């Protein structure tokens, strides 16, 4: 359970604490990509930008520290983007790291009130927030969550996958997009698929949700059936999109933790195929 974040704390990091050190979206790990004990002398010399104090599920204290972008890791350690660690970190550590990253972003981006521009101050009651210090304003700012729909469109034993220009070579994924103001998640599913590919879908089914802390998304997974249309890719968003047969899926898959991977896994298993596919 989160206690409270602070900036440049007056007290040192408790010696009994487990420590997460972030540099932007990068987490400090050892050379093997494991979250190991951070050297005490290196920690003692830090001047953190901000800190968070956690109590983990087992009751142990966790200290979360953000350092400057140019800060170098201690010997035998490296900073790695949290996305690259999602499949290897233990579930409990991954959840804590994801929550910490979202709250670091919240603390960083809400130092001033968006309504009047005055500085904000941390408050923890009735919930974690930053409150405007201007007595004529007093607006309360809470951690932001941005809903994103991600959709597995199926056509019999085929599934619609696409790739954005910024994807790594060979990677295809389920199509996704943010929910717009004033629309439901279901409306967003239909709109995104039509905008990005020109297709129309039906028989929409909710699948599952998943936090995605880059920086504060909540992935809402759906499955849908193809209804009509020919694929016409939105030129500014989709580099390629096509229906892949369950036996001829692309060779590169999204991160195992990602919702796109879970949707692909479910699609394969329902069609009697192993996941990940052989070969």
C-alpha cells in the first residue's frame, strides 16, 4: 500500500527497505536484468528528484527513487526501460514498479495547478492527490488514468493484426487507441477499427483489463467479429494491417505481459493451437 510520495526527503532511505531506482522510464537492475540490492554507498550519495515510500504485499518497506536523466548507474548495474523487464520481473515487483512509475509521473506533472497555476502540495486524505495551495482555488488533482481499447478482430480462424511505423521489424499487434471524451469504450472500439482499417465489426466481447504505465494507460481488451469492408490503412497511423490465419501468424510477438499477447494466446488456444506457436 502506498504511503506518500515526497520530494528530496529530509530523512535517509531506510536501510531495511528494498529500493527501486528510476531514471525516467528506466529501472536500475544488475547486469543480468535482475532487481538486486542497490549498493549502499551509491545510494548514500544520491540527490533524488523525488521519492515514494511503499509497503509491499508482504509488509516490507519499499523506497522508490527518481534520479536525473544523466545519472550513471553503479558498477555492475544498468538502467533498462521497464517495458523490457515486464516479462522477467517477478509479478509482485512488476506491479510495484508499474504503480511507482505512474505515481512518479503524476508527481512530476502536477507540481502546479492546471486551473490557476499556483504550486500544489501533496495530500493523502481522503486519497493520494496534490492540492492547489491557492486559498481561492484549492483544486484537487488525482493520479490520471487514460483508458485505451485494444481489439482482437476475428474472421473465423483469422485474426486482424497491424503494425505502426515505430514498431520493431516484423512485429504486428492487435489494434488499439485511446477512448475519446464523451464516448464509451465500446464506441471507441468501433471507431478505432473503422478509422484505422475501414472495417466494420460486430459481436463485441469484453476480454480483460490491464494497467500499462507508459505513462498512465489502462488497457481494455476486447474481442470482435469481422462484419464488412476491405482493409484501407490510415496512412498516418498504420503501416500495414491484414488478417493472419492461425497457422501463419507473424514470427515476432508482443511482450508476453502485454494485452495484445494475451488476446493472441486466447485466439490460438480456442482454435486448438499451441502458444506461442511452434517454430
